[in-house]
C-alpha cells in the first residue's frame, strides 16, 4: 500500500490569522514592549548619573535636556512603562501560584493592570508638578 500524504487544511503553527486579538494578548505584547522600553530608560538614568559625576557643566546640559517639554514627556513615558511592567509582573506572579487563569479573571486582571498603570502614572505626574 502506498504512503499517501495529504496537505493539512489548517496551518501547522499558530499565527495571527488563527488567533483572535484579545485583551490578555495585547497586555502580553505591551508587557514585552515596556520591558524593552525600560532598557532605554535605564540608559537615560545612567547618562544622568554619569553627567552628575562628570561635573556641573555636563550635569547642567543633561538636566536642561531632561527638563525640556520633550524630556519630561520621555520621563513620563518611562514612569508609565515602569509602573505598567511592575503591575504586569504582579499579574504574572499571581499566575505563578495557579490563580486567575479563567477568562473572566484574566481579563479583569489585564484591565486592572492597564487602569492601575495609567492611574498611578497620573498620580506621579500630579505629585511631580505640585512638588516642582
């Protein structure tokens, strides 16, 4: 008997045409993006510390850039990425204990992570404006 191989009618590996775009998928992607953004933010903090150690002229230059509207916008984005990534880490930590895997709870945790990061970033921004 001959060995007949037929081509499958479905893809062999999952891709975006198979999966429906859902909230937990979006939060997973954003968690990875914020993790990458934190590398960039860490480089900015390092640059600030090196400038402070290099003398008042270099510190004034970097502080001037960071104090500009664009620098403050980048700093706000860094703060949001830090808070969002931390809350996503808490969500993953809860999953490590085996909780929150049902669809309703996973979606609620994803929404809480997003809303919490935006809310806490707003609180930090308001405090920064009041204390500046």
